[in-house]
């Protein structure tokens, strides 16, 4: 049935389409959708500046069966200025947007939407972009149902004591007593960084290793690497 729908949305991706249009990938509380913005690339377009990746907007969509939705109106909720001006924050935000663009389907997605908006806000405001990036990725992993156990061994349920192994397939770490399970060697500082991020604190020296573990986890769940992660990490190391 054809009709208009108003919804909040995060712009995940924008692509040029035809001579003057753009195609957007949007994450809404109802799920991800594709929408066309007629004339968005024209100089006089009012919508062009509003519908940039990482922006949170209120959009009006015209939808009809068998056709791509069309954006007929939009107003800005949050623009997150530093995510469009600071190169490190731009790159880190692209990782979060890519996760949601690849993972989200047409299913109900209220929790991922809420987590992504908060993660972008934190990345825009936080003094350290690396800290906010790790917290955002960890939150999205949980929002999509793949949260990590960070306080108990996922093998025996006991206290996590080194040597540690990261168990990507079962979402957590094993202790030295469970070395026979296999897994990937991980440092105590990486575990502490993940624990700190889960509590909204500064991750500390293990944050780079912790992000690497999360990127491997996303690769396993999404069956493809995050294309934006390598560039973002190179900026963090610079």
C-alpha cells in the first residue's frame, strides 16, 4: 500500500545516482532502508546539506510496493559537527556506520538505532576519539545480539586469569585452566580495555588490541572485513 511515513533515521551511506539524485542507506528504529533523494545534487537543493552520513534526521518517506522509497522532506535532529571536520573522528564514525549498513536488515532495529545515535554523539563529544570508538563498537556488538562476556571465563565460568585466550565464536575469554579449548592469545590489557569501555571509562593502553579483536569478531559475524577499519586504524597510529 502506497503512502507517506515519517521516521527518525541515521544516514549510513550516500551514493550519487543518475544526473542529480542521491541514494541513501538509512538506519531507522524499524530497520535499514534504501531511499532516493530526487535532485539532491542540484545547487539549489535544500536537502543536500542535511542528508550527510552520520547525520541524525527526521525524514518523510514516500513508499509504494515494488519501488524504492523517496525522501520528500527532512529536518535535522543532530549533525555531529566534529564527525564531518576531524579526520580521525570521520574515519571512526565510518566504521560504526559500515557495521550498521552491512548488518541491519528490514527487521525491527530500535536497539541498534539507539546505540548508534549514542555512539556517534559520544564520538563527537569525547576528548579521545579512540576511547569513544571502542565503546561504540562494543555497544553495537551487544545491540546485534553478540555481546561479550568480559568478567567470567566462558569455558569454566571461573575468574579470568592469564594466560588468556579470546574465543570469538563463543563471545568471550577463557582462562589459563581452559587452554585446551583453543582460541586466540590475548593480553590482560586488551581485556581491561574492553571492560573499561563497557563501563564508559577510558580503555587505557590495550585499546588498539581490543579493537583488533572486535574487528575480527565482526569479520566472523558479517563474513567480510570492515572496509573502513584499516584506514581508521592507520589514522589512530599516525
